[in-house]
């Protein structure tokens, strides 16, 4: 079509050059010479989270006019692509959601306004399964207005030893308090100390994991109502 777009028009080029502004969920387009002064365009677009194909035909005059429309504009840069790509969330939503690690604590705002908090079990058939304190919720992604999650969990190795030590000491102290209250035999005294230390270390592991999660930066991801409707299955 033009040296500025190559053999295939992609989503970023379509937005930048305004080639097919009437196609919602545009993904790509290719042009074929059908002969007899006729050009066939195969347009791929995202419809209800699936790729669909639409074909159009142009006369050679219409095709040349479209070429001219692109050629008179400045070329698209990598910076232009990056800026446009950030706004084409309907192309990347499923991949973003599938990249969230299981057991991650997330907050989903339903398009009705309701907020759902819980641990992500997984994403299957474009539905998020979330373990809440009382039940497992299944949320279709097209009913999701926004989601807050953490892309990566920080590791704080310097705190690991400190937290384990403090938790272990806490377990021993609790064991000593128990021993003072119950006055067990000497062999039971050491048994309770051992149990207290083990429980303290287990608590230290949970505390360390919780600190890593809490200290990790949150990511907020939102969709417009129009984009949500494009994700229906």
C-alpha cells in the first residue's frame, strides 16, 4: 500500500494514519490485487475477544486516494507506536490477565460498581476465578471495570534472617510463658520450647512472604465500557 506501512497495516499504523477509523477493534489489514481495476482488503478485527475477518473492495482510484492519504503524513516512529499501543487495551487485556501469578491478591471493580477482593486462582475461558474469604467468585473479564494487582513480588533477603530470628524468639518466649503457667516435667519443657521454635519459624516464613507482597508496587489496569464489550466471549 505504502512504504510507510509495508505489506500489512497493523493496529498502531491504523490509528496513526487513520486508514480505517470506522473499524472497531482493528487488528490488521492486507491488500490484494484482484485484477479488473479492483483491490480486495482483508481486515482482521477483534470481536468479542475473538479475531474476525471482514473483506472490502476498492477501485484502483479509491486505492490510490488511500495511498495518497498515507503518503502525505509523517512516518510513524517507535515512540508513536509505544504511545498508541498503551491505549489499545483490547488487544492485550487477555495476555495481561493471564500473566498475573496464581494466588496473587487482587481487587476487581465490577462494572456494576461492586468491588471483589481475593486471591486469583486463575484465568480460564476468559473468566477470572477468585478465592474470597467466603466463596469462589467467577468474573467474566468483560464485566471487569478495573483490576488492581502486583506485576512482580519483591524479594527482600536482608529482612529474611531478621524476621525468622524474631519469629523464632517469639515462639520460644511463648513456650516459656506456657512452661511457667503449667510447670511441666523437664522433658516436656524442652518439648514445648522445640514446638514454640518450630511454630515461630513457620510464622516467620508467612510474615516474610506477607512483607514481600505488601512492599511490592501495585498496578492498576482499567477498561472503558466499549473495550469491555469487545472482550465478550
